[in-house]
C-alpha cells in the first residue's frame, strides 16, 4: 500500500503534500542531461548583481493540494515563465499531463498512482512529448492517475522544450543562472520547522536534531547511529526565481497556493540550498534557442515584488501543523483503463504497417497476373 505525507494546517484545514519528489540516481539520468549550465556560460562571480527577482514574469502560483505533483508544478512554472517571456501572455500548461507521462516513463508497466516523480524524467517528457494547455487536460482529481486523451497528446507537441542543463549545487553557479534570467527547478529535503514559512515565507536553516520525537516515525528513513536517531526527510520540488544577497536567501516559488508564505513564494537560506546533503537535482529548461536577457531583472533597490514581510523567524510566525500518513489505494480500475487505451493506441499505429505488409504480399501475385 502506497503512502503519502501531508501537513494539515490546524487553523484552516489546508493540506500541504510533501515527499512528491522521487530522488534520481545518476545512472538513470539521460546523457544529454549531464551538461551543466556553468560549462556553457561565460559569466564571472564579480559581475553578479546583489539581487535578482524574476517574479514579475511568473504566472500565478498554483496549488497542488494534497497531491504529490510538486515536480510537475515546478516544471510547469518554469515553462510558463519562458512562454510568458516570449509571448507576453500568461499561458497555463497542464501539470497533470507532465505528471502522468513522467510516471509512465518511470513505470512502463502501467501501474500509475499518485506516487511522485523524478525531475530528470519529467524533463525528458517535456523534450520528447511536451505538454498541452491546462484547459485541454485540467488539474482535476478525476485526471490525477488517468491517461490523457489523444487530443492532449496532439496539442502537447506545441509546447516542447529544446534543451535542459544541470545546475551545480554551488552558490555562484545558482546565482549566475538566475542573473541570466533562468529560473531553476530543484529538489530539497524538508524539515519539521518548515511550517514557520507559512505566514511570511521566511524559511529558517534546518536543524534535524531538533525534530520532536513524535515526528520521528513520519519520515522516509530512520537510522540509529551510536544510539542517536538520524532522520532522512521528505523531498519536495520547487522553482528558484531569484536571490537576495542582503538576506542571503534564494527567492523560491512553491506550489501550495498564494495564501501560503509570501504570496506563494518563500525565502530559503543560501547555506540550506547549497548543501548537497539537502539540495540536489537542480536543472534549467530552455524553450527556444535565445530565451531571454536576464539583466532586466537585476535589482538595485530594497523593494520586494513578492510582498514578503521580513518579520524575522521567531516562534510567533510558526503555524501549528499536524503531520499524517495517508494510505493510497492501488488504482486497479484506472490501470486497466490506461492499459486498454494504450493498447488501442498501439493498434491504431500498427494498422498502417499491417496494411503495408498486406500490400507487399500481394505485389508478386499482381505482377504475375500482369505478366500473364
């Protein structure tokens, strides 16, 4: 039985799902995703501005609800940003189209469940298949584990990416990426103290040793080393959209709606995001050969586009949350439906081939008839 981990805000009843990022193994990452942003960009650290903020060209922050769709939400946000930069319009792409096909690529046996997705696999899907618009395959719970219809696949080819580059977990490399106008998706281990960001978006440095005992058995892995309990926490995918040297924090787009944090954004310490023990799988995507010039987002003032309150990180900003494990029933009916749809699609593709083979077999007989 699959499980997912959900924070419940006791004051509002809102659910925030964590653990939707499936960690990637190097051997499963495609060769074309091994190139790094730093290898291709000639840009030195002294040239970096003290603040970059890409939020003015982002689309509205989405809400993933109690689903494990953080990876597809972050990637959709990155693609929508690139589309908005090139068209000037808010274009809403389908998160569930990306999510379904990323899981299908990881699990070709067709056993699709709300189990999260790997960032590199989801990026491969965007390059190979693209994604359709939200109105074609909407974020509806009925579609969560369902195969998109043929019209969605046909429309998806209009929104493919051409490339993606890995971003080193390094402060200068991450800042270079943002300074040139590229938000990057990344995966981060989340901690119990994460609820402090609910009110003002200010995420503190994690301290795993401070995790309350009642939370211990709620996380991914538990190790007992020399009588001390070590906890490996759930992973969550988000999108970095800026940084601020005065705060020494990255500006990050989450997928928990605009009522969370600083209008849907949060501020994560440099030391947190540049620690490879916490952060990994950072990538940028490219929609066209020349996406943008990033200098228009360099900031020389202290204004804050996201409307965050720098009210500090004391206990007054903490929200009381409950952490629960929810059991996910296996989607037998949906799996059978998906298998049937895929089989029908394969049969449609094979029909022209079978007709050609039939024609080939008839050619000798037809030739003999003509000769006679």
